[in-house]
């Protein structure tokens, strides 16, 4: 269930924002920008509700990556994402973070904008 929800988020970003998106942190080729990565990079807690179900809030980072000098492309992707992301499985209570962190990465010569996102899941044994 956890992977399928993340996979659905990736597919949603691909289709709704018309930008390449993947789960994971692989190296990118210079011809792949703009690109969005969905990363699990923080610790998360599991909350046992009863013997058959568990609740969890999974923190993700959605990272928009463009070549340095193409900051406008990153901002356009951010705008599309901002318009669409709250529509992804909104009935489950997923939440986009309250801030975004822009950063120049000299080693890869990229400009990146990181956004926090919380997947709220109920894991049930039926």
C-alpha cells in the first residue's frame, strides 16, 4: 500500500504537471531537465489503531530540478504542481508543506526546489 500510494503520486505528477517524475534519487542526464524526484528521506512513525490497522504519516520530499540558469522552468513546474497537488487523493488528507526550499547545487550545476509532502495512510489487514 505504501509503494502503490507513492507510485500513484508519481504518476499523478507525470500526468497533471506534464513533467518527468520518478521515485528515488538516481543520477540525471543533462538532457532530462526539468525533472521531479519524490524522495522518502525522513524518519516516520507508525501508530497502531487496533490489531488490524495502523496509521502512518509518511514525509516525502518533492524535488524540482533544472539546469542552473533555467530557474524560470523550475518556477513554472512549481506553479503547475501548486495548482494540482492538493487534488491528489485529497479525501485521504495528504498535505503539502507550508514552505519550499530553493537551492543551487554546484556539484551538479542544478537549481532545485524542495517541497515537503505528507502521505497519510491507513494500513489495514483485511
